[in-house]
C-alpha cells in the first residue's frame, strides 16, 4: 500500500457520499424514533471519521511541517480495515439501490412569479394536483438492517482509532463545533441526545467524546432562552434554595460584605455533610424586585448546577443558593463546590481577606492577587501556560454550549495553592464570577452597579464597557461571545507578562494625566503585548493573546461554528503546542 494517506482520504470521501445518500428520506412514520436515533449516530460516525483523519494524517508531528507517517508494518493492517470499510459502503450503496425502486419521478414545477404572488406556492400545487414524492413510503423501514450497518461502521472506525489514535482533546473540541454549533432547536437537541447515548453504549472508545457532547448539550438545554414555560416551572420546583443550610462557623459568623467566602456547609435536604464550598454573593439592590431577582438567581443556579456533569473540572459545581440579610441589604449566595480537598482538621470561621483559606493543605486565591503577591521571581512559565490552556478550554466548552460568562477576569479565576501564602504553585483552579442579566431586558445588560468601575472595564471589550451599556449599538447587539474571548486575552496577557492589568492601567494614566482617556488603554495593551510578551512567553503565546484581543474587531458576519473553529485553531492548538 504505497499511499496510505491518499487511499484513506479517498475512502473517507466515499463514506461522506454514501452517508449523504442515506440521509435522503429514510425516516418512516412507523419507525421514526428508532431510525432518527440511528440517523443521528450515522451523522456522528461521519464526523468522528473525518476528524480522526484530520488529526492522524494532517496534523504536523513534533512541530515539523510534515504529516505523520504510518510505519510500513501497519500498512497491511490498515489495508485490511479499509477493505472492510469499502465492503460496508458497498452495502450502503446496495441499500440505496434497493429502496429507490418505487420512487415516482418528481413533477417539474414552473409557476410564474405573478401566479405565486396571487396564490402562493402551496395553493398552486394543490390546484394543479401535483403528486407528492413518496419518500416516506419507500424509506428504509428495516431499522434492524440500518442498525447492523451502523455497527459495522462503528467497529471498523474503532479498529482504525486503535491502530492510529488521534489527539483526543482536540477531537473533543472539534466534535463540539460540528455538533452543538449547528443545534438550534429543542427537537434537534433531543434527537442528538438519543444518538449520543446510543453511540456511547456501542463504542466504549468514544465514551469520553460522547460524555463531553452530552454534558455540553445539557448546558445548552438549560439556557433560559431554551426553556419553555413548563420547563421553567420545573426549574422553579427544584430544591435549589438550600433552606436548611448549616455552616461550620455558625450563622453568627457569616460575613456581612460581598467578598467570596469559603466555608463548610451541611444540608440534609441536599445530601451535603460538612462540604467545602465557595459562596459568591449577589446583592439585590434597593430598586430591584426581590421576587424577580430571586427568579434570576434560580435560573443561574440551575444552569451552573448542570456543570456537575461536565468533564471539565475547572467549571464550578453549583449546589444551589442561600439567602442572607446584612447591613448592605438582601444577598443571595451561589453555593459552589470546589476541587476535592483533604479532610479538614477543624472548622474555621469566615476569611477576613479575599484569600480563601480552608482548613487543609491548600489555599484559594484570585489570580490577580497571586500576581501582586509574587512579583518576583516569576512562577514557572510552563505552569502559567498550562493554566492558560485549561482556561481556554473551559471557555471553549462554555461558548460551544451557548453559555456566556460575561466576567472573564483574573479575579474570577480562583487558584489553588499548596502553600500557605498566595504563591502560584499549582495548575489547579476553578472559574467563578458568572454574571447574569434580566431575561426580559434587551441587550443582556449587566445589572451589577458595583461592576461599573475602571478595574472591571479593563477586561471588557471596548464595545462592551459599562459606559457602552446604555448606547443604542450595545442594546441592539447585546453581549457577544467575542467579548468573552477579549476578556480571556486580557487574562492571558496578565499570565504571560505576570503583571496585574489594573497596575498597568494606573501607571499608564499617570504618565500623561493631562490628555489621558480610558479608551486609550486597549491600544496600549496591544502594543505592550506586541513589544514585550513574545520575549517573556514566546512568539506563539503572544500570537494567541493578540488574536483574542483583536477578534472582536473583525468578527462581523461570522457564524458560531466559524468563530469556534478559529478559536480552536488560533488559541487552543497553539497553547497545546506550547505545553509539549
């Protein structure tokens, strides 16, 4: 087999052709549910096969520009698998020929434009008694045969994957682009969920990919705009309000401000026993309707609670929420689970600073405080790049599911440290600080007055700063995914430069106080990235940051799939190469 790459790609092209042929009208009314699931599984198999080929043959090896070469001793094995694959496609072609015998020729339709204006297409068809195609009648009614076809395809693709494994992490992201970005209706999501479950049972090798898609699909289905009135009522009936919450420090020691609070919580109704949790407070302003505010908290808690099933451990696990009154007003606390920690030696009271100190060998500190607490020596570059990669992946998972974070900042990244101080010595962290908006408010405008400050605006795209919230342009377009990517770029710049962004802002504004305006800072940051970041973190890393900071300026007209494909190519892939 002289050209395994060419032969394999030819077979893959044949696979795409046969699968496209099989898509035409094979859903029979009496077998609709079963065949729909099989159709979804066939679609997933086509995507997995295509992405396998790209990852195995078309990805450069060891940083070189040449494709990977399959050793000669494997060629015979691959050839045998390809021959089995060709037999499968032959069977598929036979199915198409077998079930097309009873098709009626399509009637040529040629109504005049004037007729369509007066009557409409369907009225014209009825009036001329045009016969409808009988695709539903002749469709593949033997679902068992289609299932065998699918099993054959699954076994052959599994054999190919075992012979030449792809990059599983990249494969997960690529399949998310291929599936979720095109899933825009509840019915399509339900069909996909059934197909994912079926394929996961048939092919254990695909279980990690199917788990990722399934978890992201669940997130998408819980987005408020996807919920029907009945679904919203079911969410309201969930026990997300932790009414019987008991804290290790006692209720009298609950902090009175809005700072994040690490504590141990017990709740018999939620199955929590001295569980280490992180509480994030949301303040109900005096002019807010408490009932509407709690409803929004409920919807956000429901969305975050679905992340407990997600394989990305950097995303928070929300147990529910609590309520507490203090001197500043009515507060709602999102109760987030953290990364597993050793058993505590003793209970502790509330933290007096933003550094979170559970009674264990670890501390949790916001990334921006890690930066200011350890200006020199810089933490190991490989450690910072690993954090950058994991954060980029986490944001990818959110965006592919349609979830917008809306507050990607270094103070939303809670880093776990093995030391007692704020030094960065571990790649472990959790993403916190999710924002939300009134569901009936155009523009998805943040409702937190305390976020209208310079420090938070530094992470916001120039078109989405607090000064822009009331403008017509922002209200018309709302909050966009590229704004989260911009925030990611700022955080990655902080990791690479190991400088707090607010510190850079203050120094820049003091240099030229007479003519300084805040809208000059994004350009200054880009220049600094261009001049300094390559020398400190490498040109590839600097390219990632530049793309993140500039993507919002050139994103007009891109579909979600196109944006995510470029994100995977321009951000995730280079960071993975930096970690090798």
